């Protein structure tokens, strides 16, 4: 048996720990105070810019509607014939004298979700008319009127326009985008319909809802999130990364509970070395809150092999020869709110119990690996983490689903509060900057070419448990190297990618947009591997930095983006198939 190296010491805080903790907490409290102070938030009124919902994916489209009932021989549908929730009408109290509006033509285009290319939302131009009524009209995918589930108030509260206001296309578009951002809405459009008074119009919000019960592939939330859990997005790529390899995941649950746009979702994911589950409830806007404050609660369970404990030039397993499995069980609550139309923020408090074991279903705790290096902070093998997290997301991209230009900046601050035997205290600060530039270098197929630049960095102060450190793998720079790069208390990353279209075609009547990519990047732990408890990177012979580059194909399909990439580094080359985007 080879000689065992000297046991690596546990890195802990010094006598300045209490001062450091007090300073760190003051930073988080200051951020929280700014988040929760009503006076510091942008006010929403009929003369101000409405704020886009901060927790939903935006779906863009234009949906045709038939002319208003008031302009045809067909009698209007009475409210007595339709259950509550299917349509709402606000009566105008008074009207201004304005020029007669131009008639709004019927749009022959199909709904956006039936088009191959989703359209940017549009609204009717200025008509110079006063809004006499605001109606919510629910349609099915064929454009036929149906009884809706969503409470009309959930739709109308997104608009700064009310009966008696002069129609303003800018405010109408802002409200439409907010309606499209609601979790329970699949598509929406606005039409203006003449009334008996030539100076007035009816503003109709036409809505297609999503299914009440929905099951989808994929399980990732949108940013920002101040919750813990493997399904919650982080500000940066490097972190407590799982070794998922080939796996499958999905989301199932109830959307638009009670017609209030609330979600109750179950997310699951399974792979050879990972089993994750999360139950969450989200209310994107608390009733009666004019500042669009929402909240989420979650419970999660995670059992997986983390990249920090595998890879490298040397295999370091548990004493029984198996890979360490990290167990996490916990939950949390967060509140979130938009600070401006492009800036969202979230503040959350989470608790989790963390331990290391030698299998997916083994109850025996593992305290050290086969070389005597500690796997947890507590000598009992079970750590408690109580974490206060503040996260922000500044997004100026032209299309969050498939951006071609714009800017996105993610930032986060985590502060643990010492609890339990481990008494862990650390501060983690992260930042992620991405810029998208439209370019024109090739003419292979119709589509947009994009140059993407990305910078990421993060650092931790205080105790750095190995399962919470920045684990550096090849994912962020899309290169060969897998899990063999390093683990540190700090890191820096710079990457670039050029995307271009190759061909557009259909498979089984489904549109496929095939593109190519050229990419490269550099990532480093900045020499901080020895600041992590147990020094897992040095024990496994990981280099601590890597330069990577490569080429690949990108297929935008109805089930999401699929990438086939060939990456290179100093270690060699590797072909990787993955889903979703890096930036």
C-alpha cells in the first residue's frame, strides 16, 4: 500500500471571524433594506412605466381576433351566460372629446404559437380615442371564444390603461408584455374595437391560457432565485456541480391555481450518479401589492456525486473504494420584486442539512476520504447551513429565449449564519456578465449571427466547505477536461462564442433551425485550492486552470436547444452532447 500523505488540515476562520461575520451581515441587511423599502421602488401609475413580472419566462406573439361584437350583427355575449372569470368589462365613467378612431383591421395571421417563428408582440397604433371599456376575452388555439380559468383581475392589473384614459400604444405594449410573462398565459394580443360613440374604443385583451396541469421536460427555474436546491439557478456556472452524465428530468404540476397565476410544481431528475427532487409553490404577485412583490417556498432533496470529489490525475475515494455521495435536504422561502423594467431582485432564507455517504441509499455517514481528508466541517459528518441570499438579474437582451443582442448581468451574495455543530460562517460573492453582439460574417442560411462574450467571477470568505466551493469543470468554457480542472474559494472565467445559422428545415412537420458555433475560454481557481477544507483539488491532482476551444452544432428544436460539440484543451479532445445554452 502506498505511503499516505500527511493529513491536510481543516481551514477555518481566525480571530477576526466575528468581525468578518458582522461586516458581512451588515452588507446583506443593507441590501435587504433597499429591497424591501417601498420608497426605493419604482412606482407604477398610469403615467409611469409598468414593471415586467420578475419570475416568469416571457412568451411573445400576436394573436388575431375577430371584430368586436358591437360592430357586427351578432349580439354580445352576456355576463349571465358566461361563468365568472371568462370576461370582464369596466364601464367608463366619463369620456373626453377626441377625433374618431381609425378602424382596426382583422389580422389574418395565426396565433404566434402556431407560427414557425414567434413574432415580437405588437399592439394597435394610436387611435386618438378614449378607452370606454377594457375586456378580457379567452380564446382557444383555434381563436374561438371559451370560458377562461384566470381571474380577469390578474390580466387587467398588468395594464396602466383604464377606462377613461386616452389609448397609449406604449403603455398597451408594456402591459401586453407583462401579460405574456404570466405563468398561466400561453399567448395574448390587444385589439381596439369601435363603439357607438365614435370618440371611444373598447380595448380587448385576447388571451390563450396554458393547460392547468402540465408536464414538461426540463426543470430549471429562471433567474433570479434566492432559494437553495439543485433546480434553482445560480449567478455563475462554477459551484456545487453534480456529476449527472446521461440523465433525465422534468417538471409536473398545477399552473394558475385558482386562476391567480400561482404554481405548485414538482421537479425531478435522475441520472446514474444523481437523484434530485423539489416541491415548490410560487405566487408571482401578492394580491393587492402595487409593487409586484411575489414569493416562493420550496422543499428539496438531493443525492448526488459532486465534481469536487471526483476527477483529477489521482483517484481519491472513500475507504470502501466508492465515490462520495453528497446528501442535501432542506427548504426555504424567498420574496422577489422588480426594481425597474430590466432589473429584478430576490431575497431568501434557506436551511439545509448536508452529509456525505458512500451510495445513493446508504445511511452511514462518511467523515473522511481514504487519504484522511475531511469531507464535512462537523466531526459528526453532518453539517447544517442556514443561508441568507440576495440575488439580482439585470436583463437587456432582445429575446430571453434566443438572444442576439443586448446585455445581461447576474450578481449574488450569500451569507451563512452559524448553526449546529459545524458552526459554518462564510460569505460568497458572485458576478456574471454577458454581452450579445449581432454580426454578419456568413450567408449559409437565413438567421442571425451572434458574438457572445462572457465574464464570470466569484470569491468566498471564511469557512469554505468542499461541497460549497467553486468547482471548476469544462462546462462553462465548453472544452475538453471534464471534472479535472479544480476547486477553489475563488475563480475567474472568460469565454467567447460565435454563433451562425447553417440550415432551416422541418422534421415530422416540426421546424428545426440548425446552426454552428465556434468557442473558446479560460477558467482558473486563482490559486485558492488550499483554502478549501480538505483541499480536494490538490489531493486529486487537479491543475487549477484550463484553456479550452472548439466547434459545434446547435439544433433549435421544439423540445429545446440540443448541442453537439467537439472541445479541445491541453489534455486532449472530447465530443459532448448536451441540452440548453451556456449563456
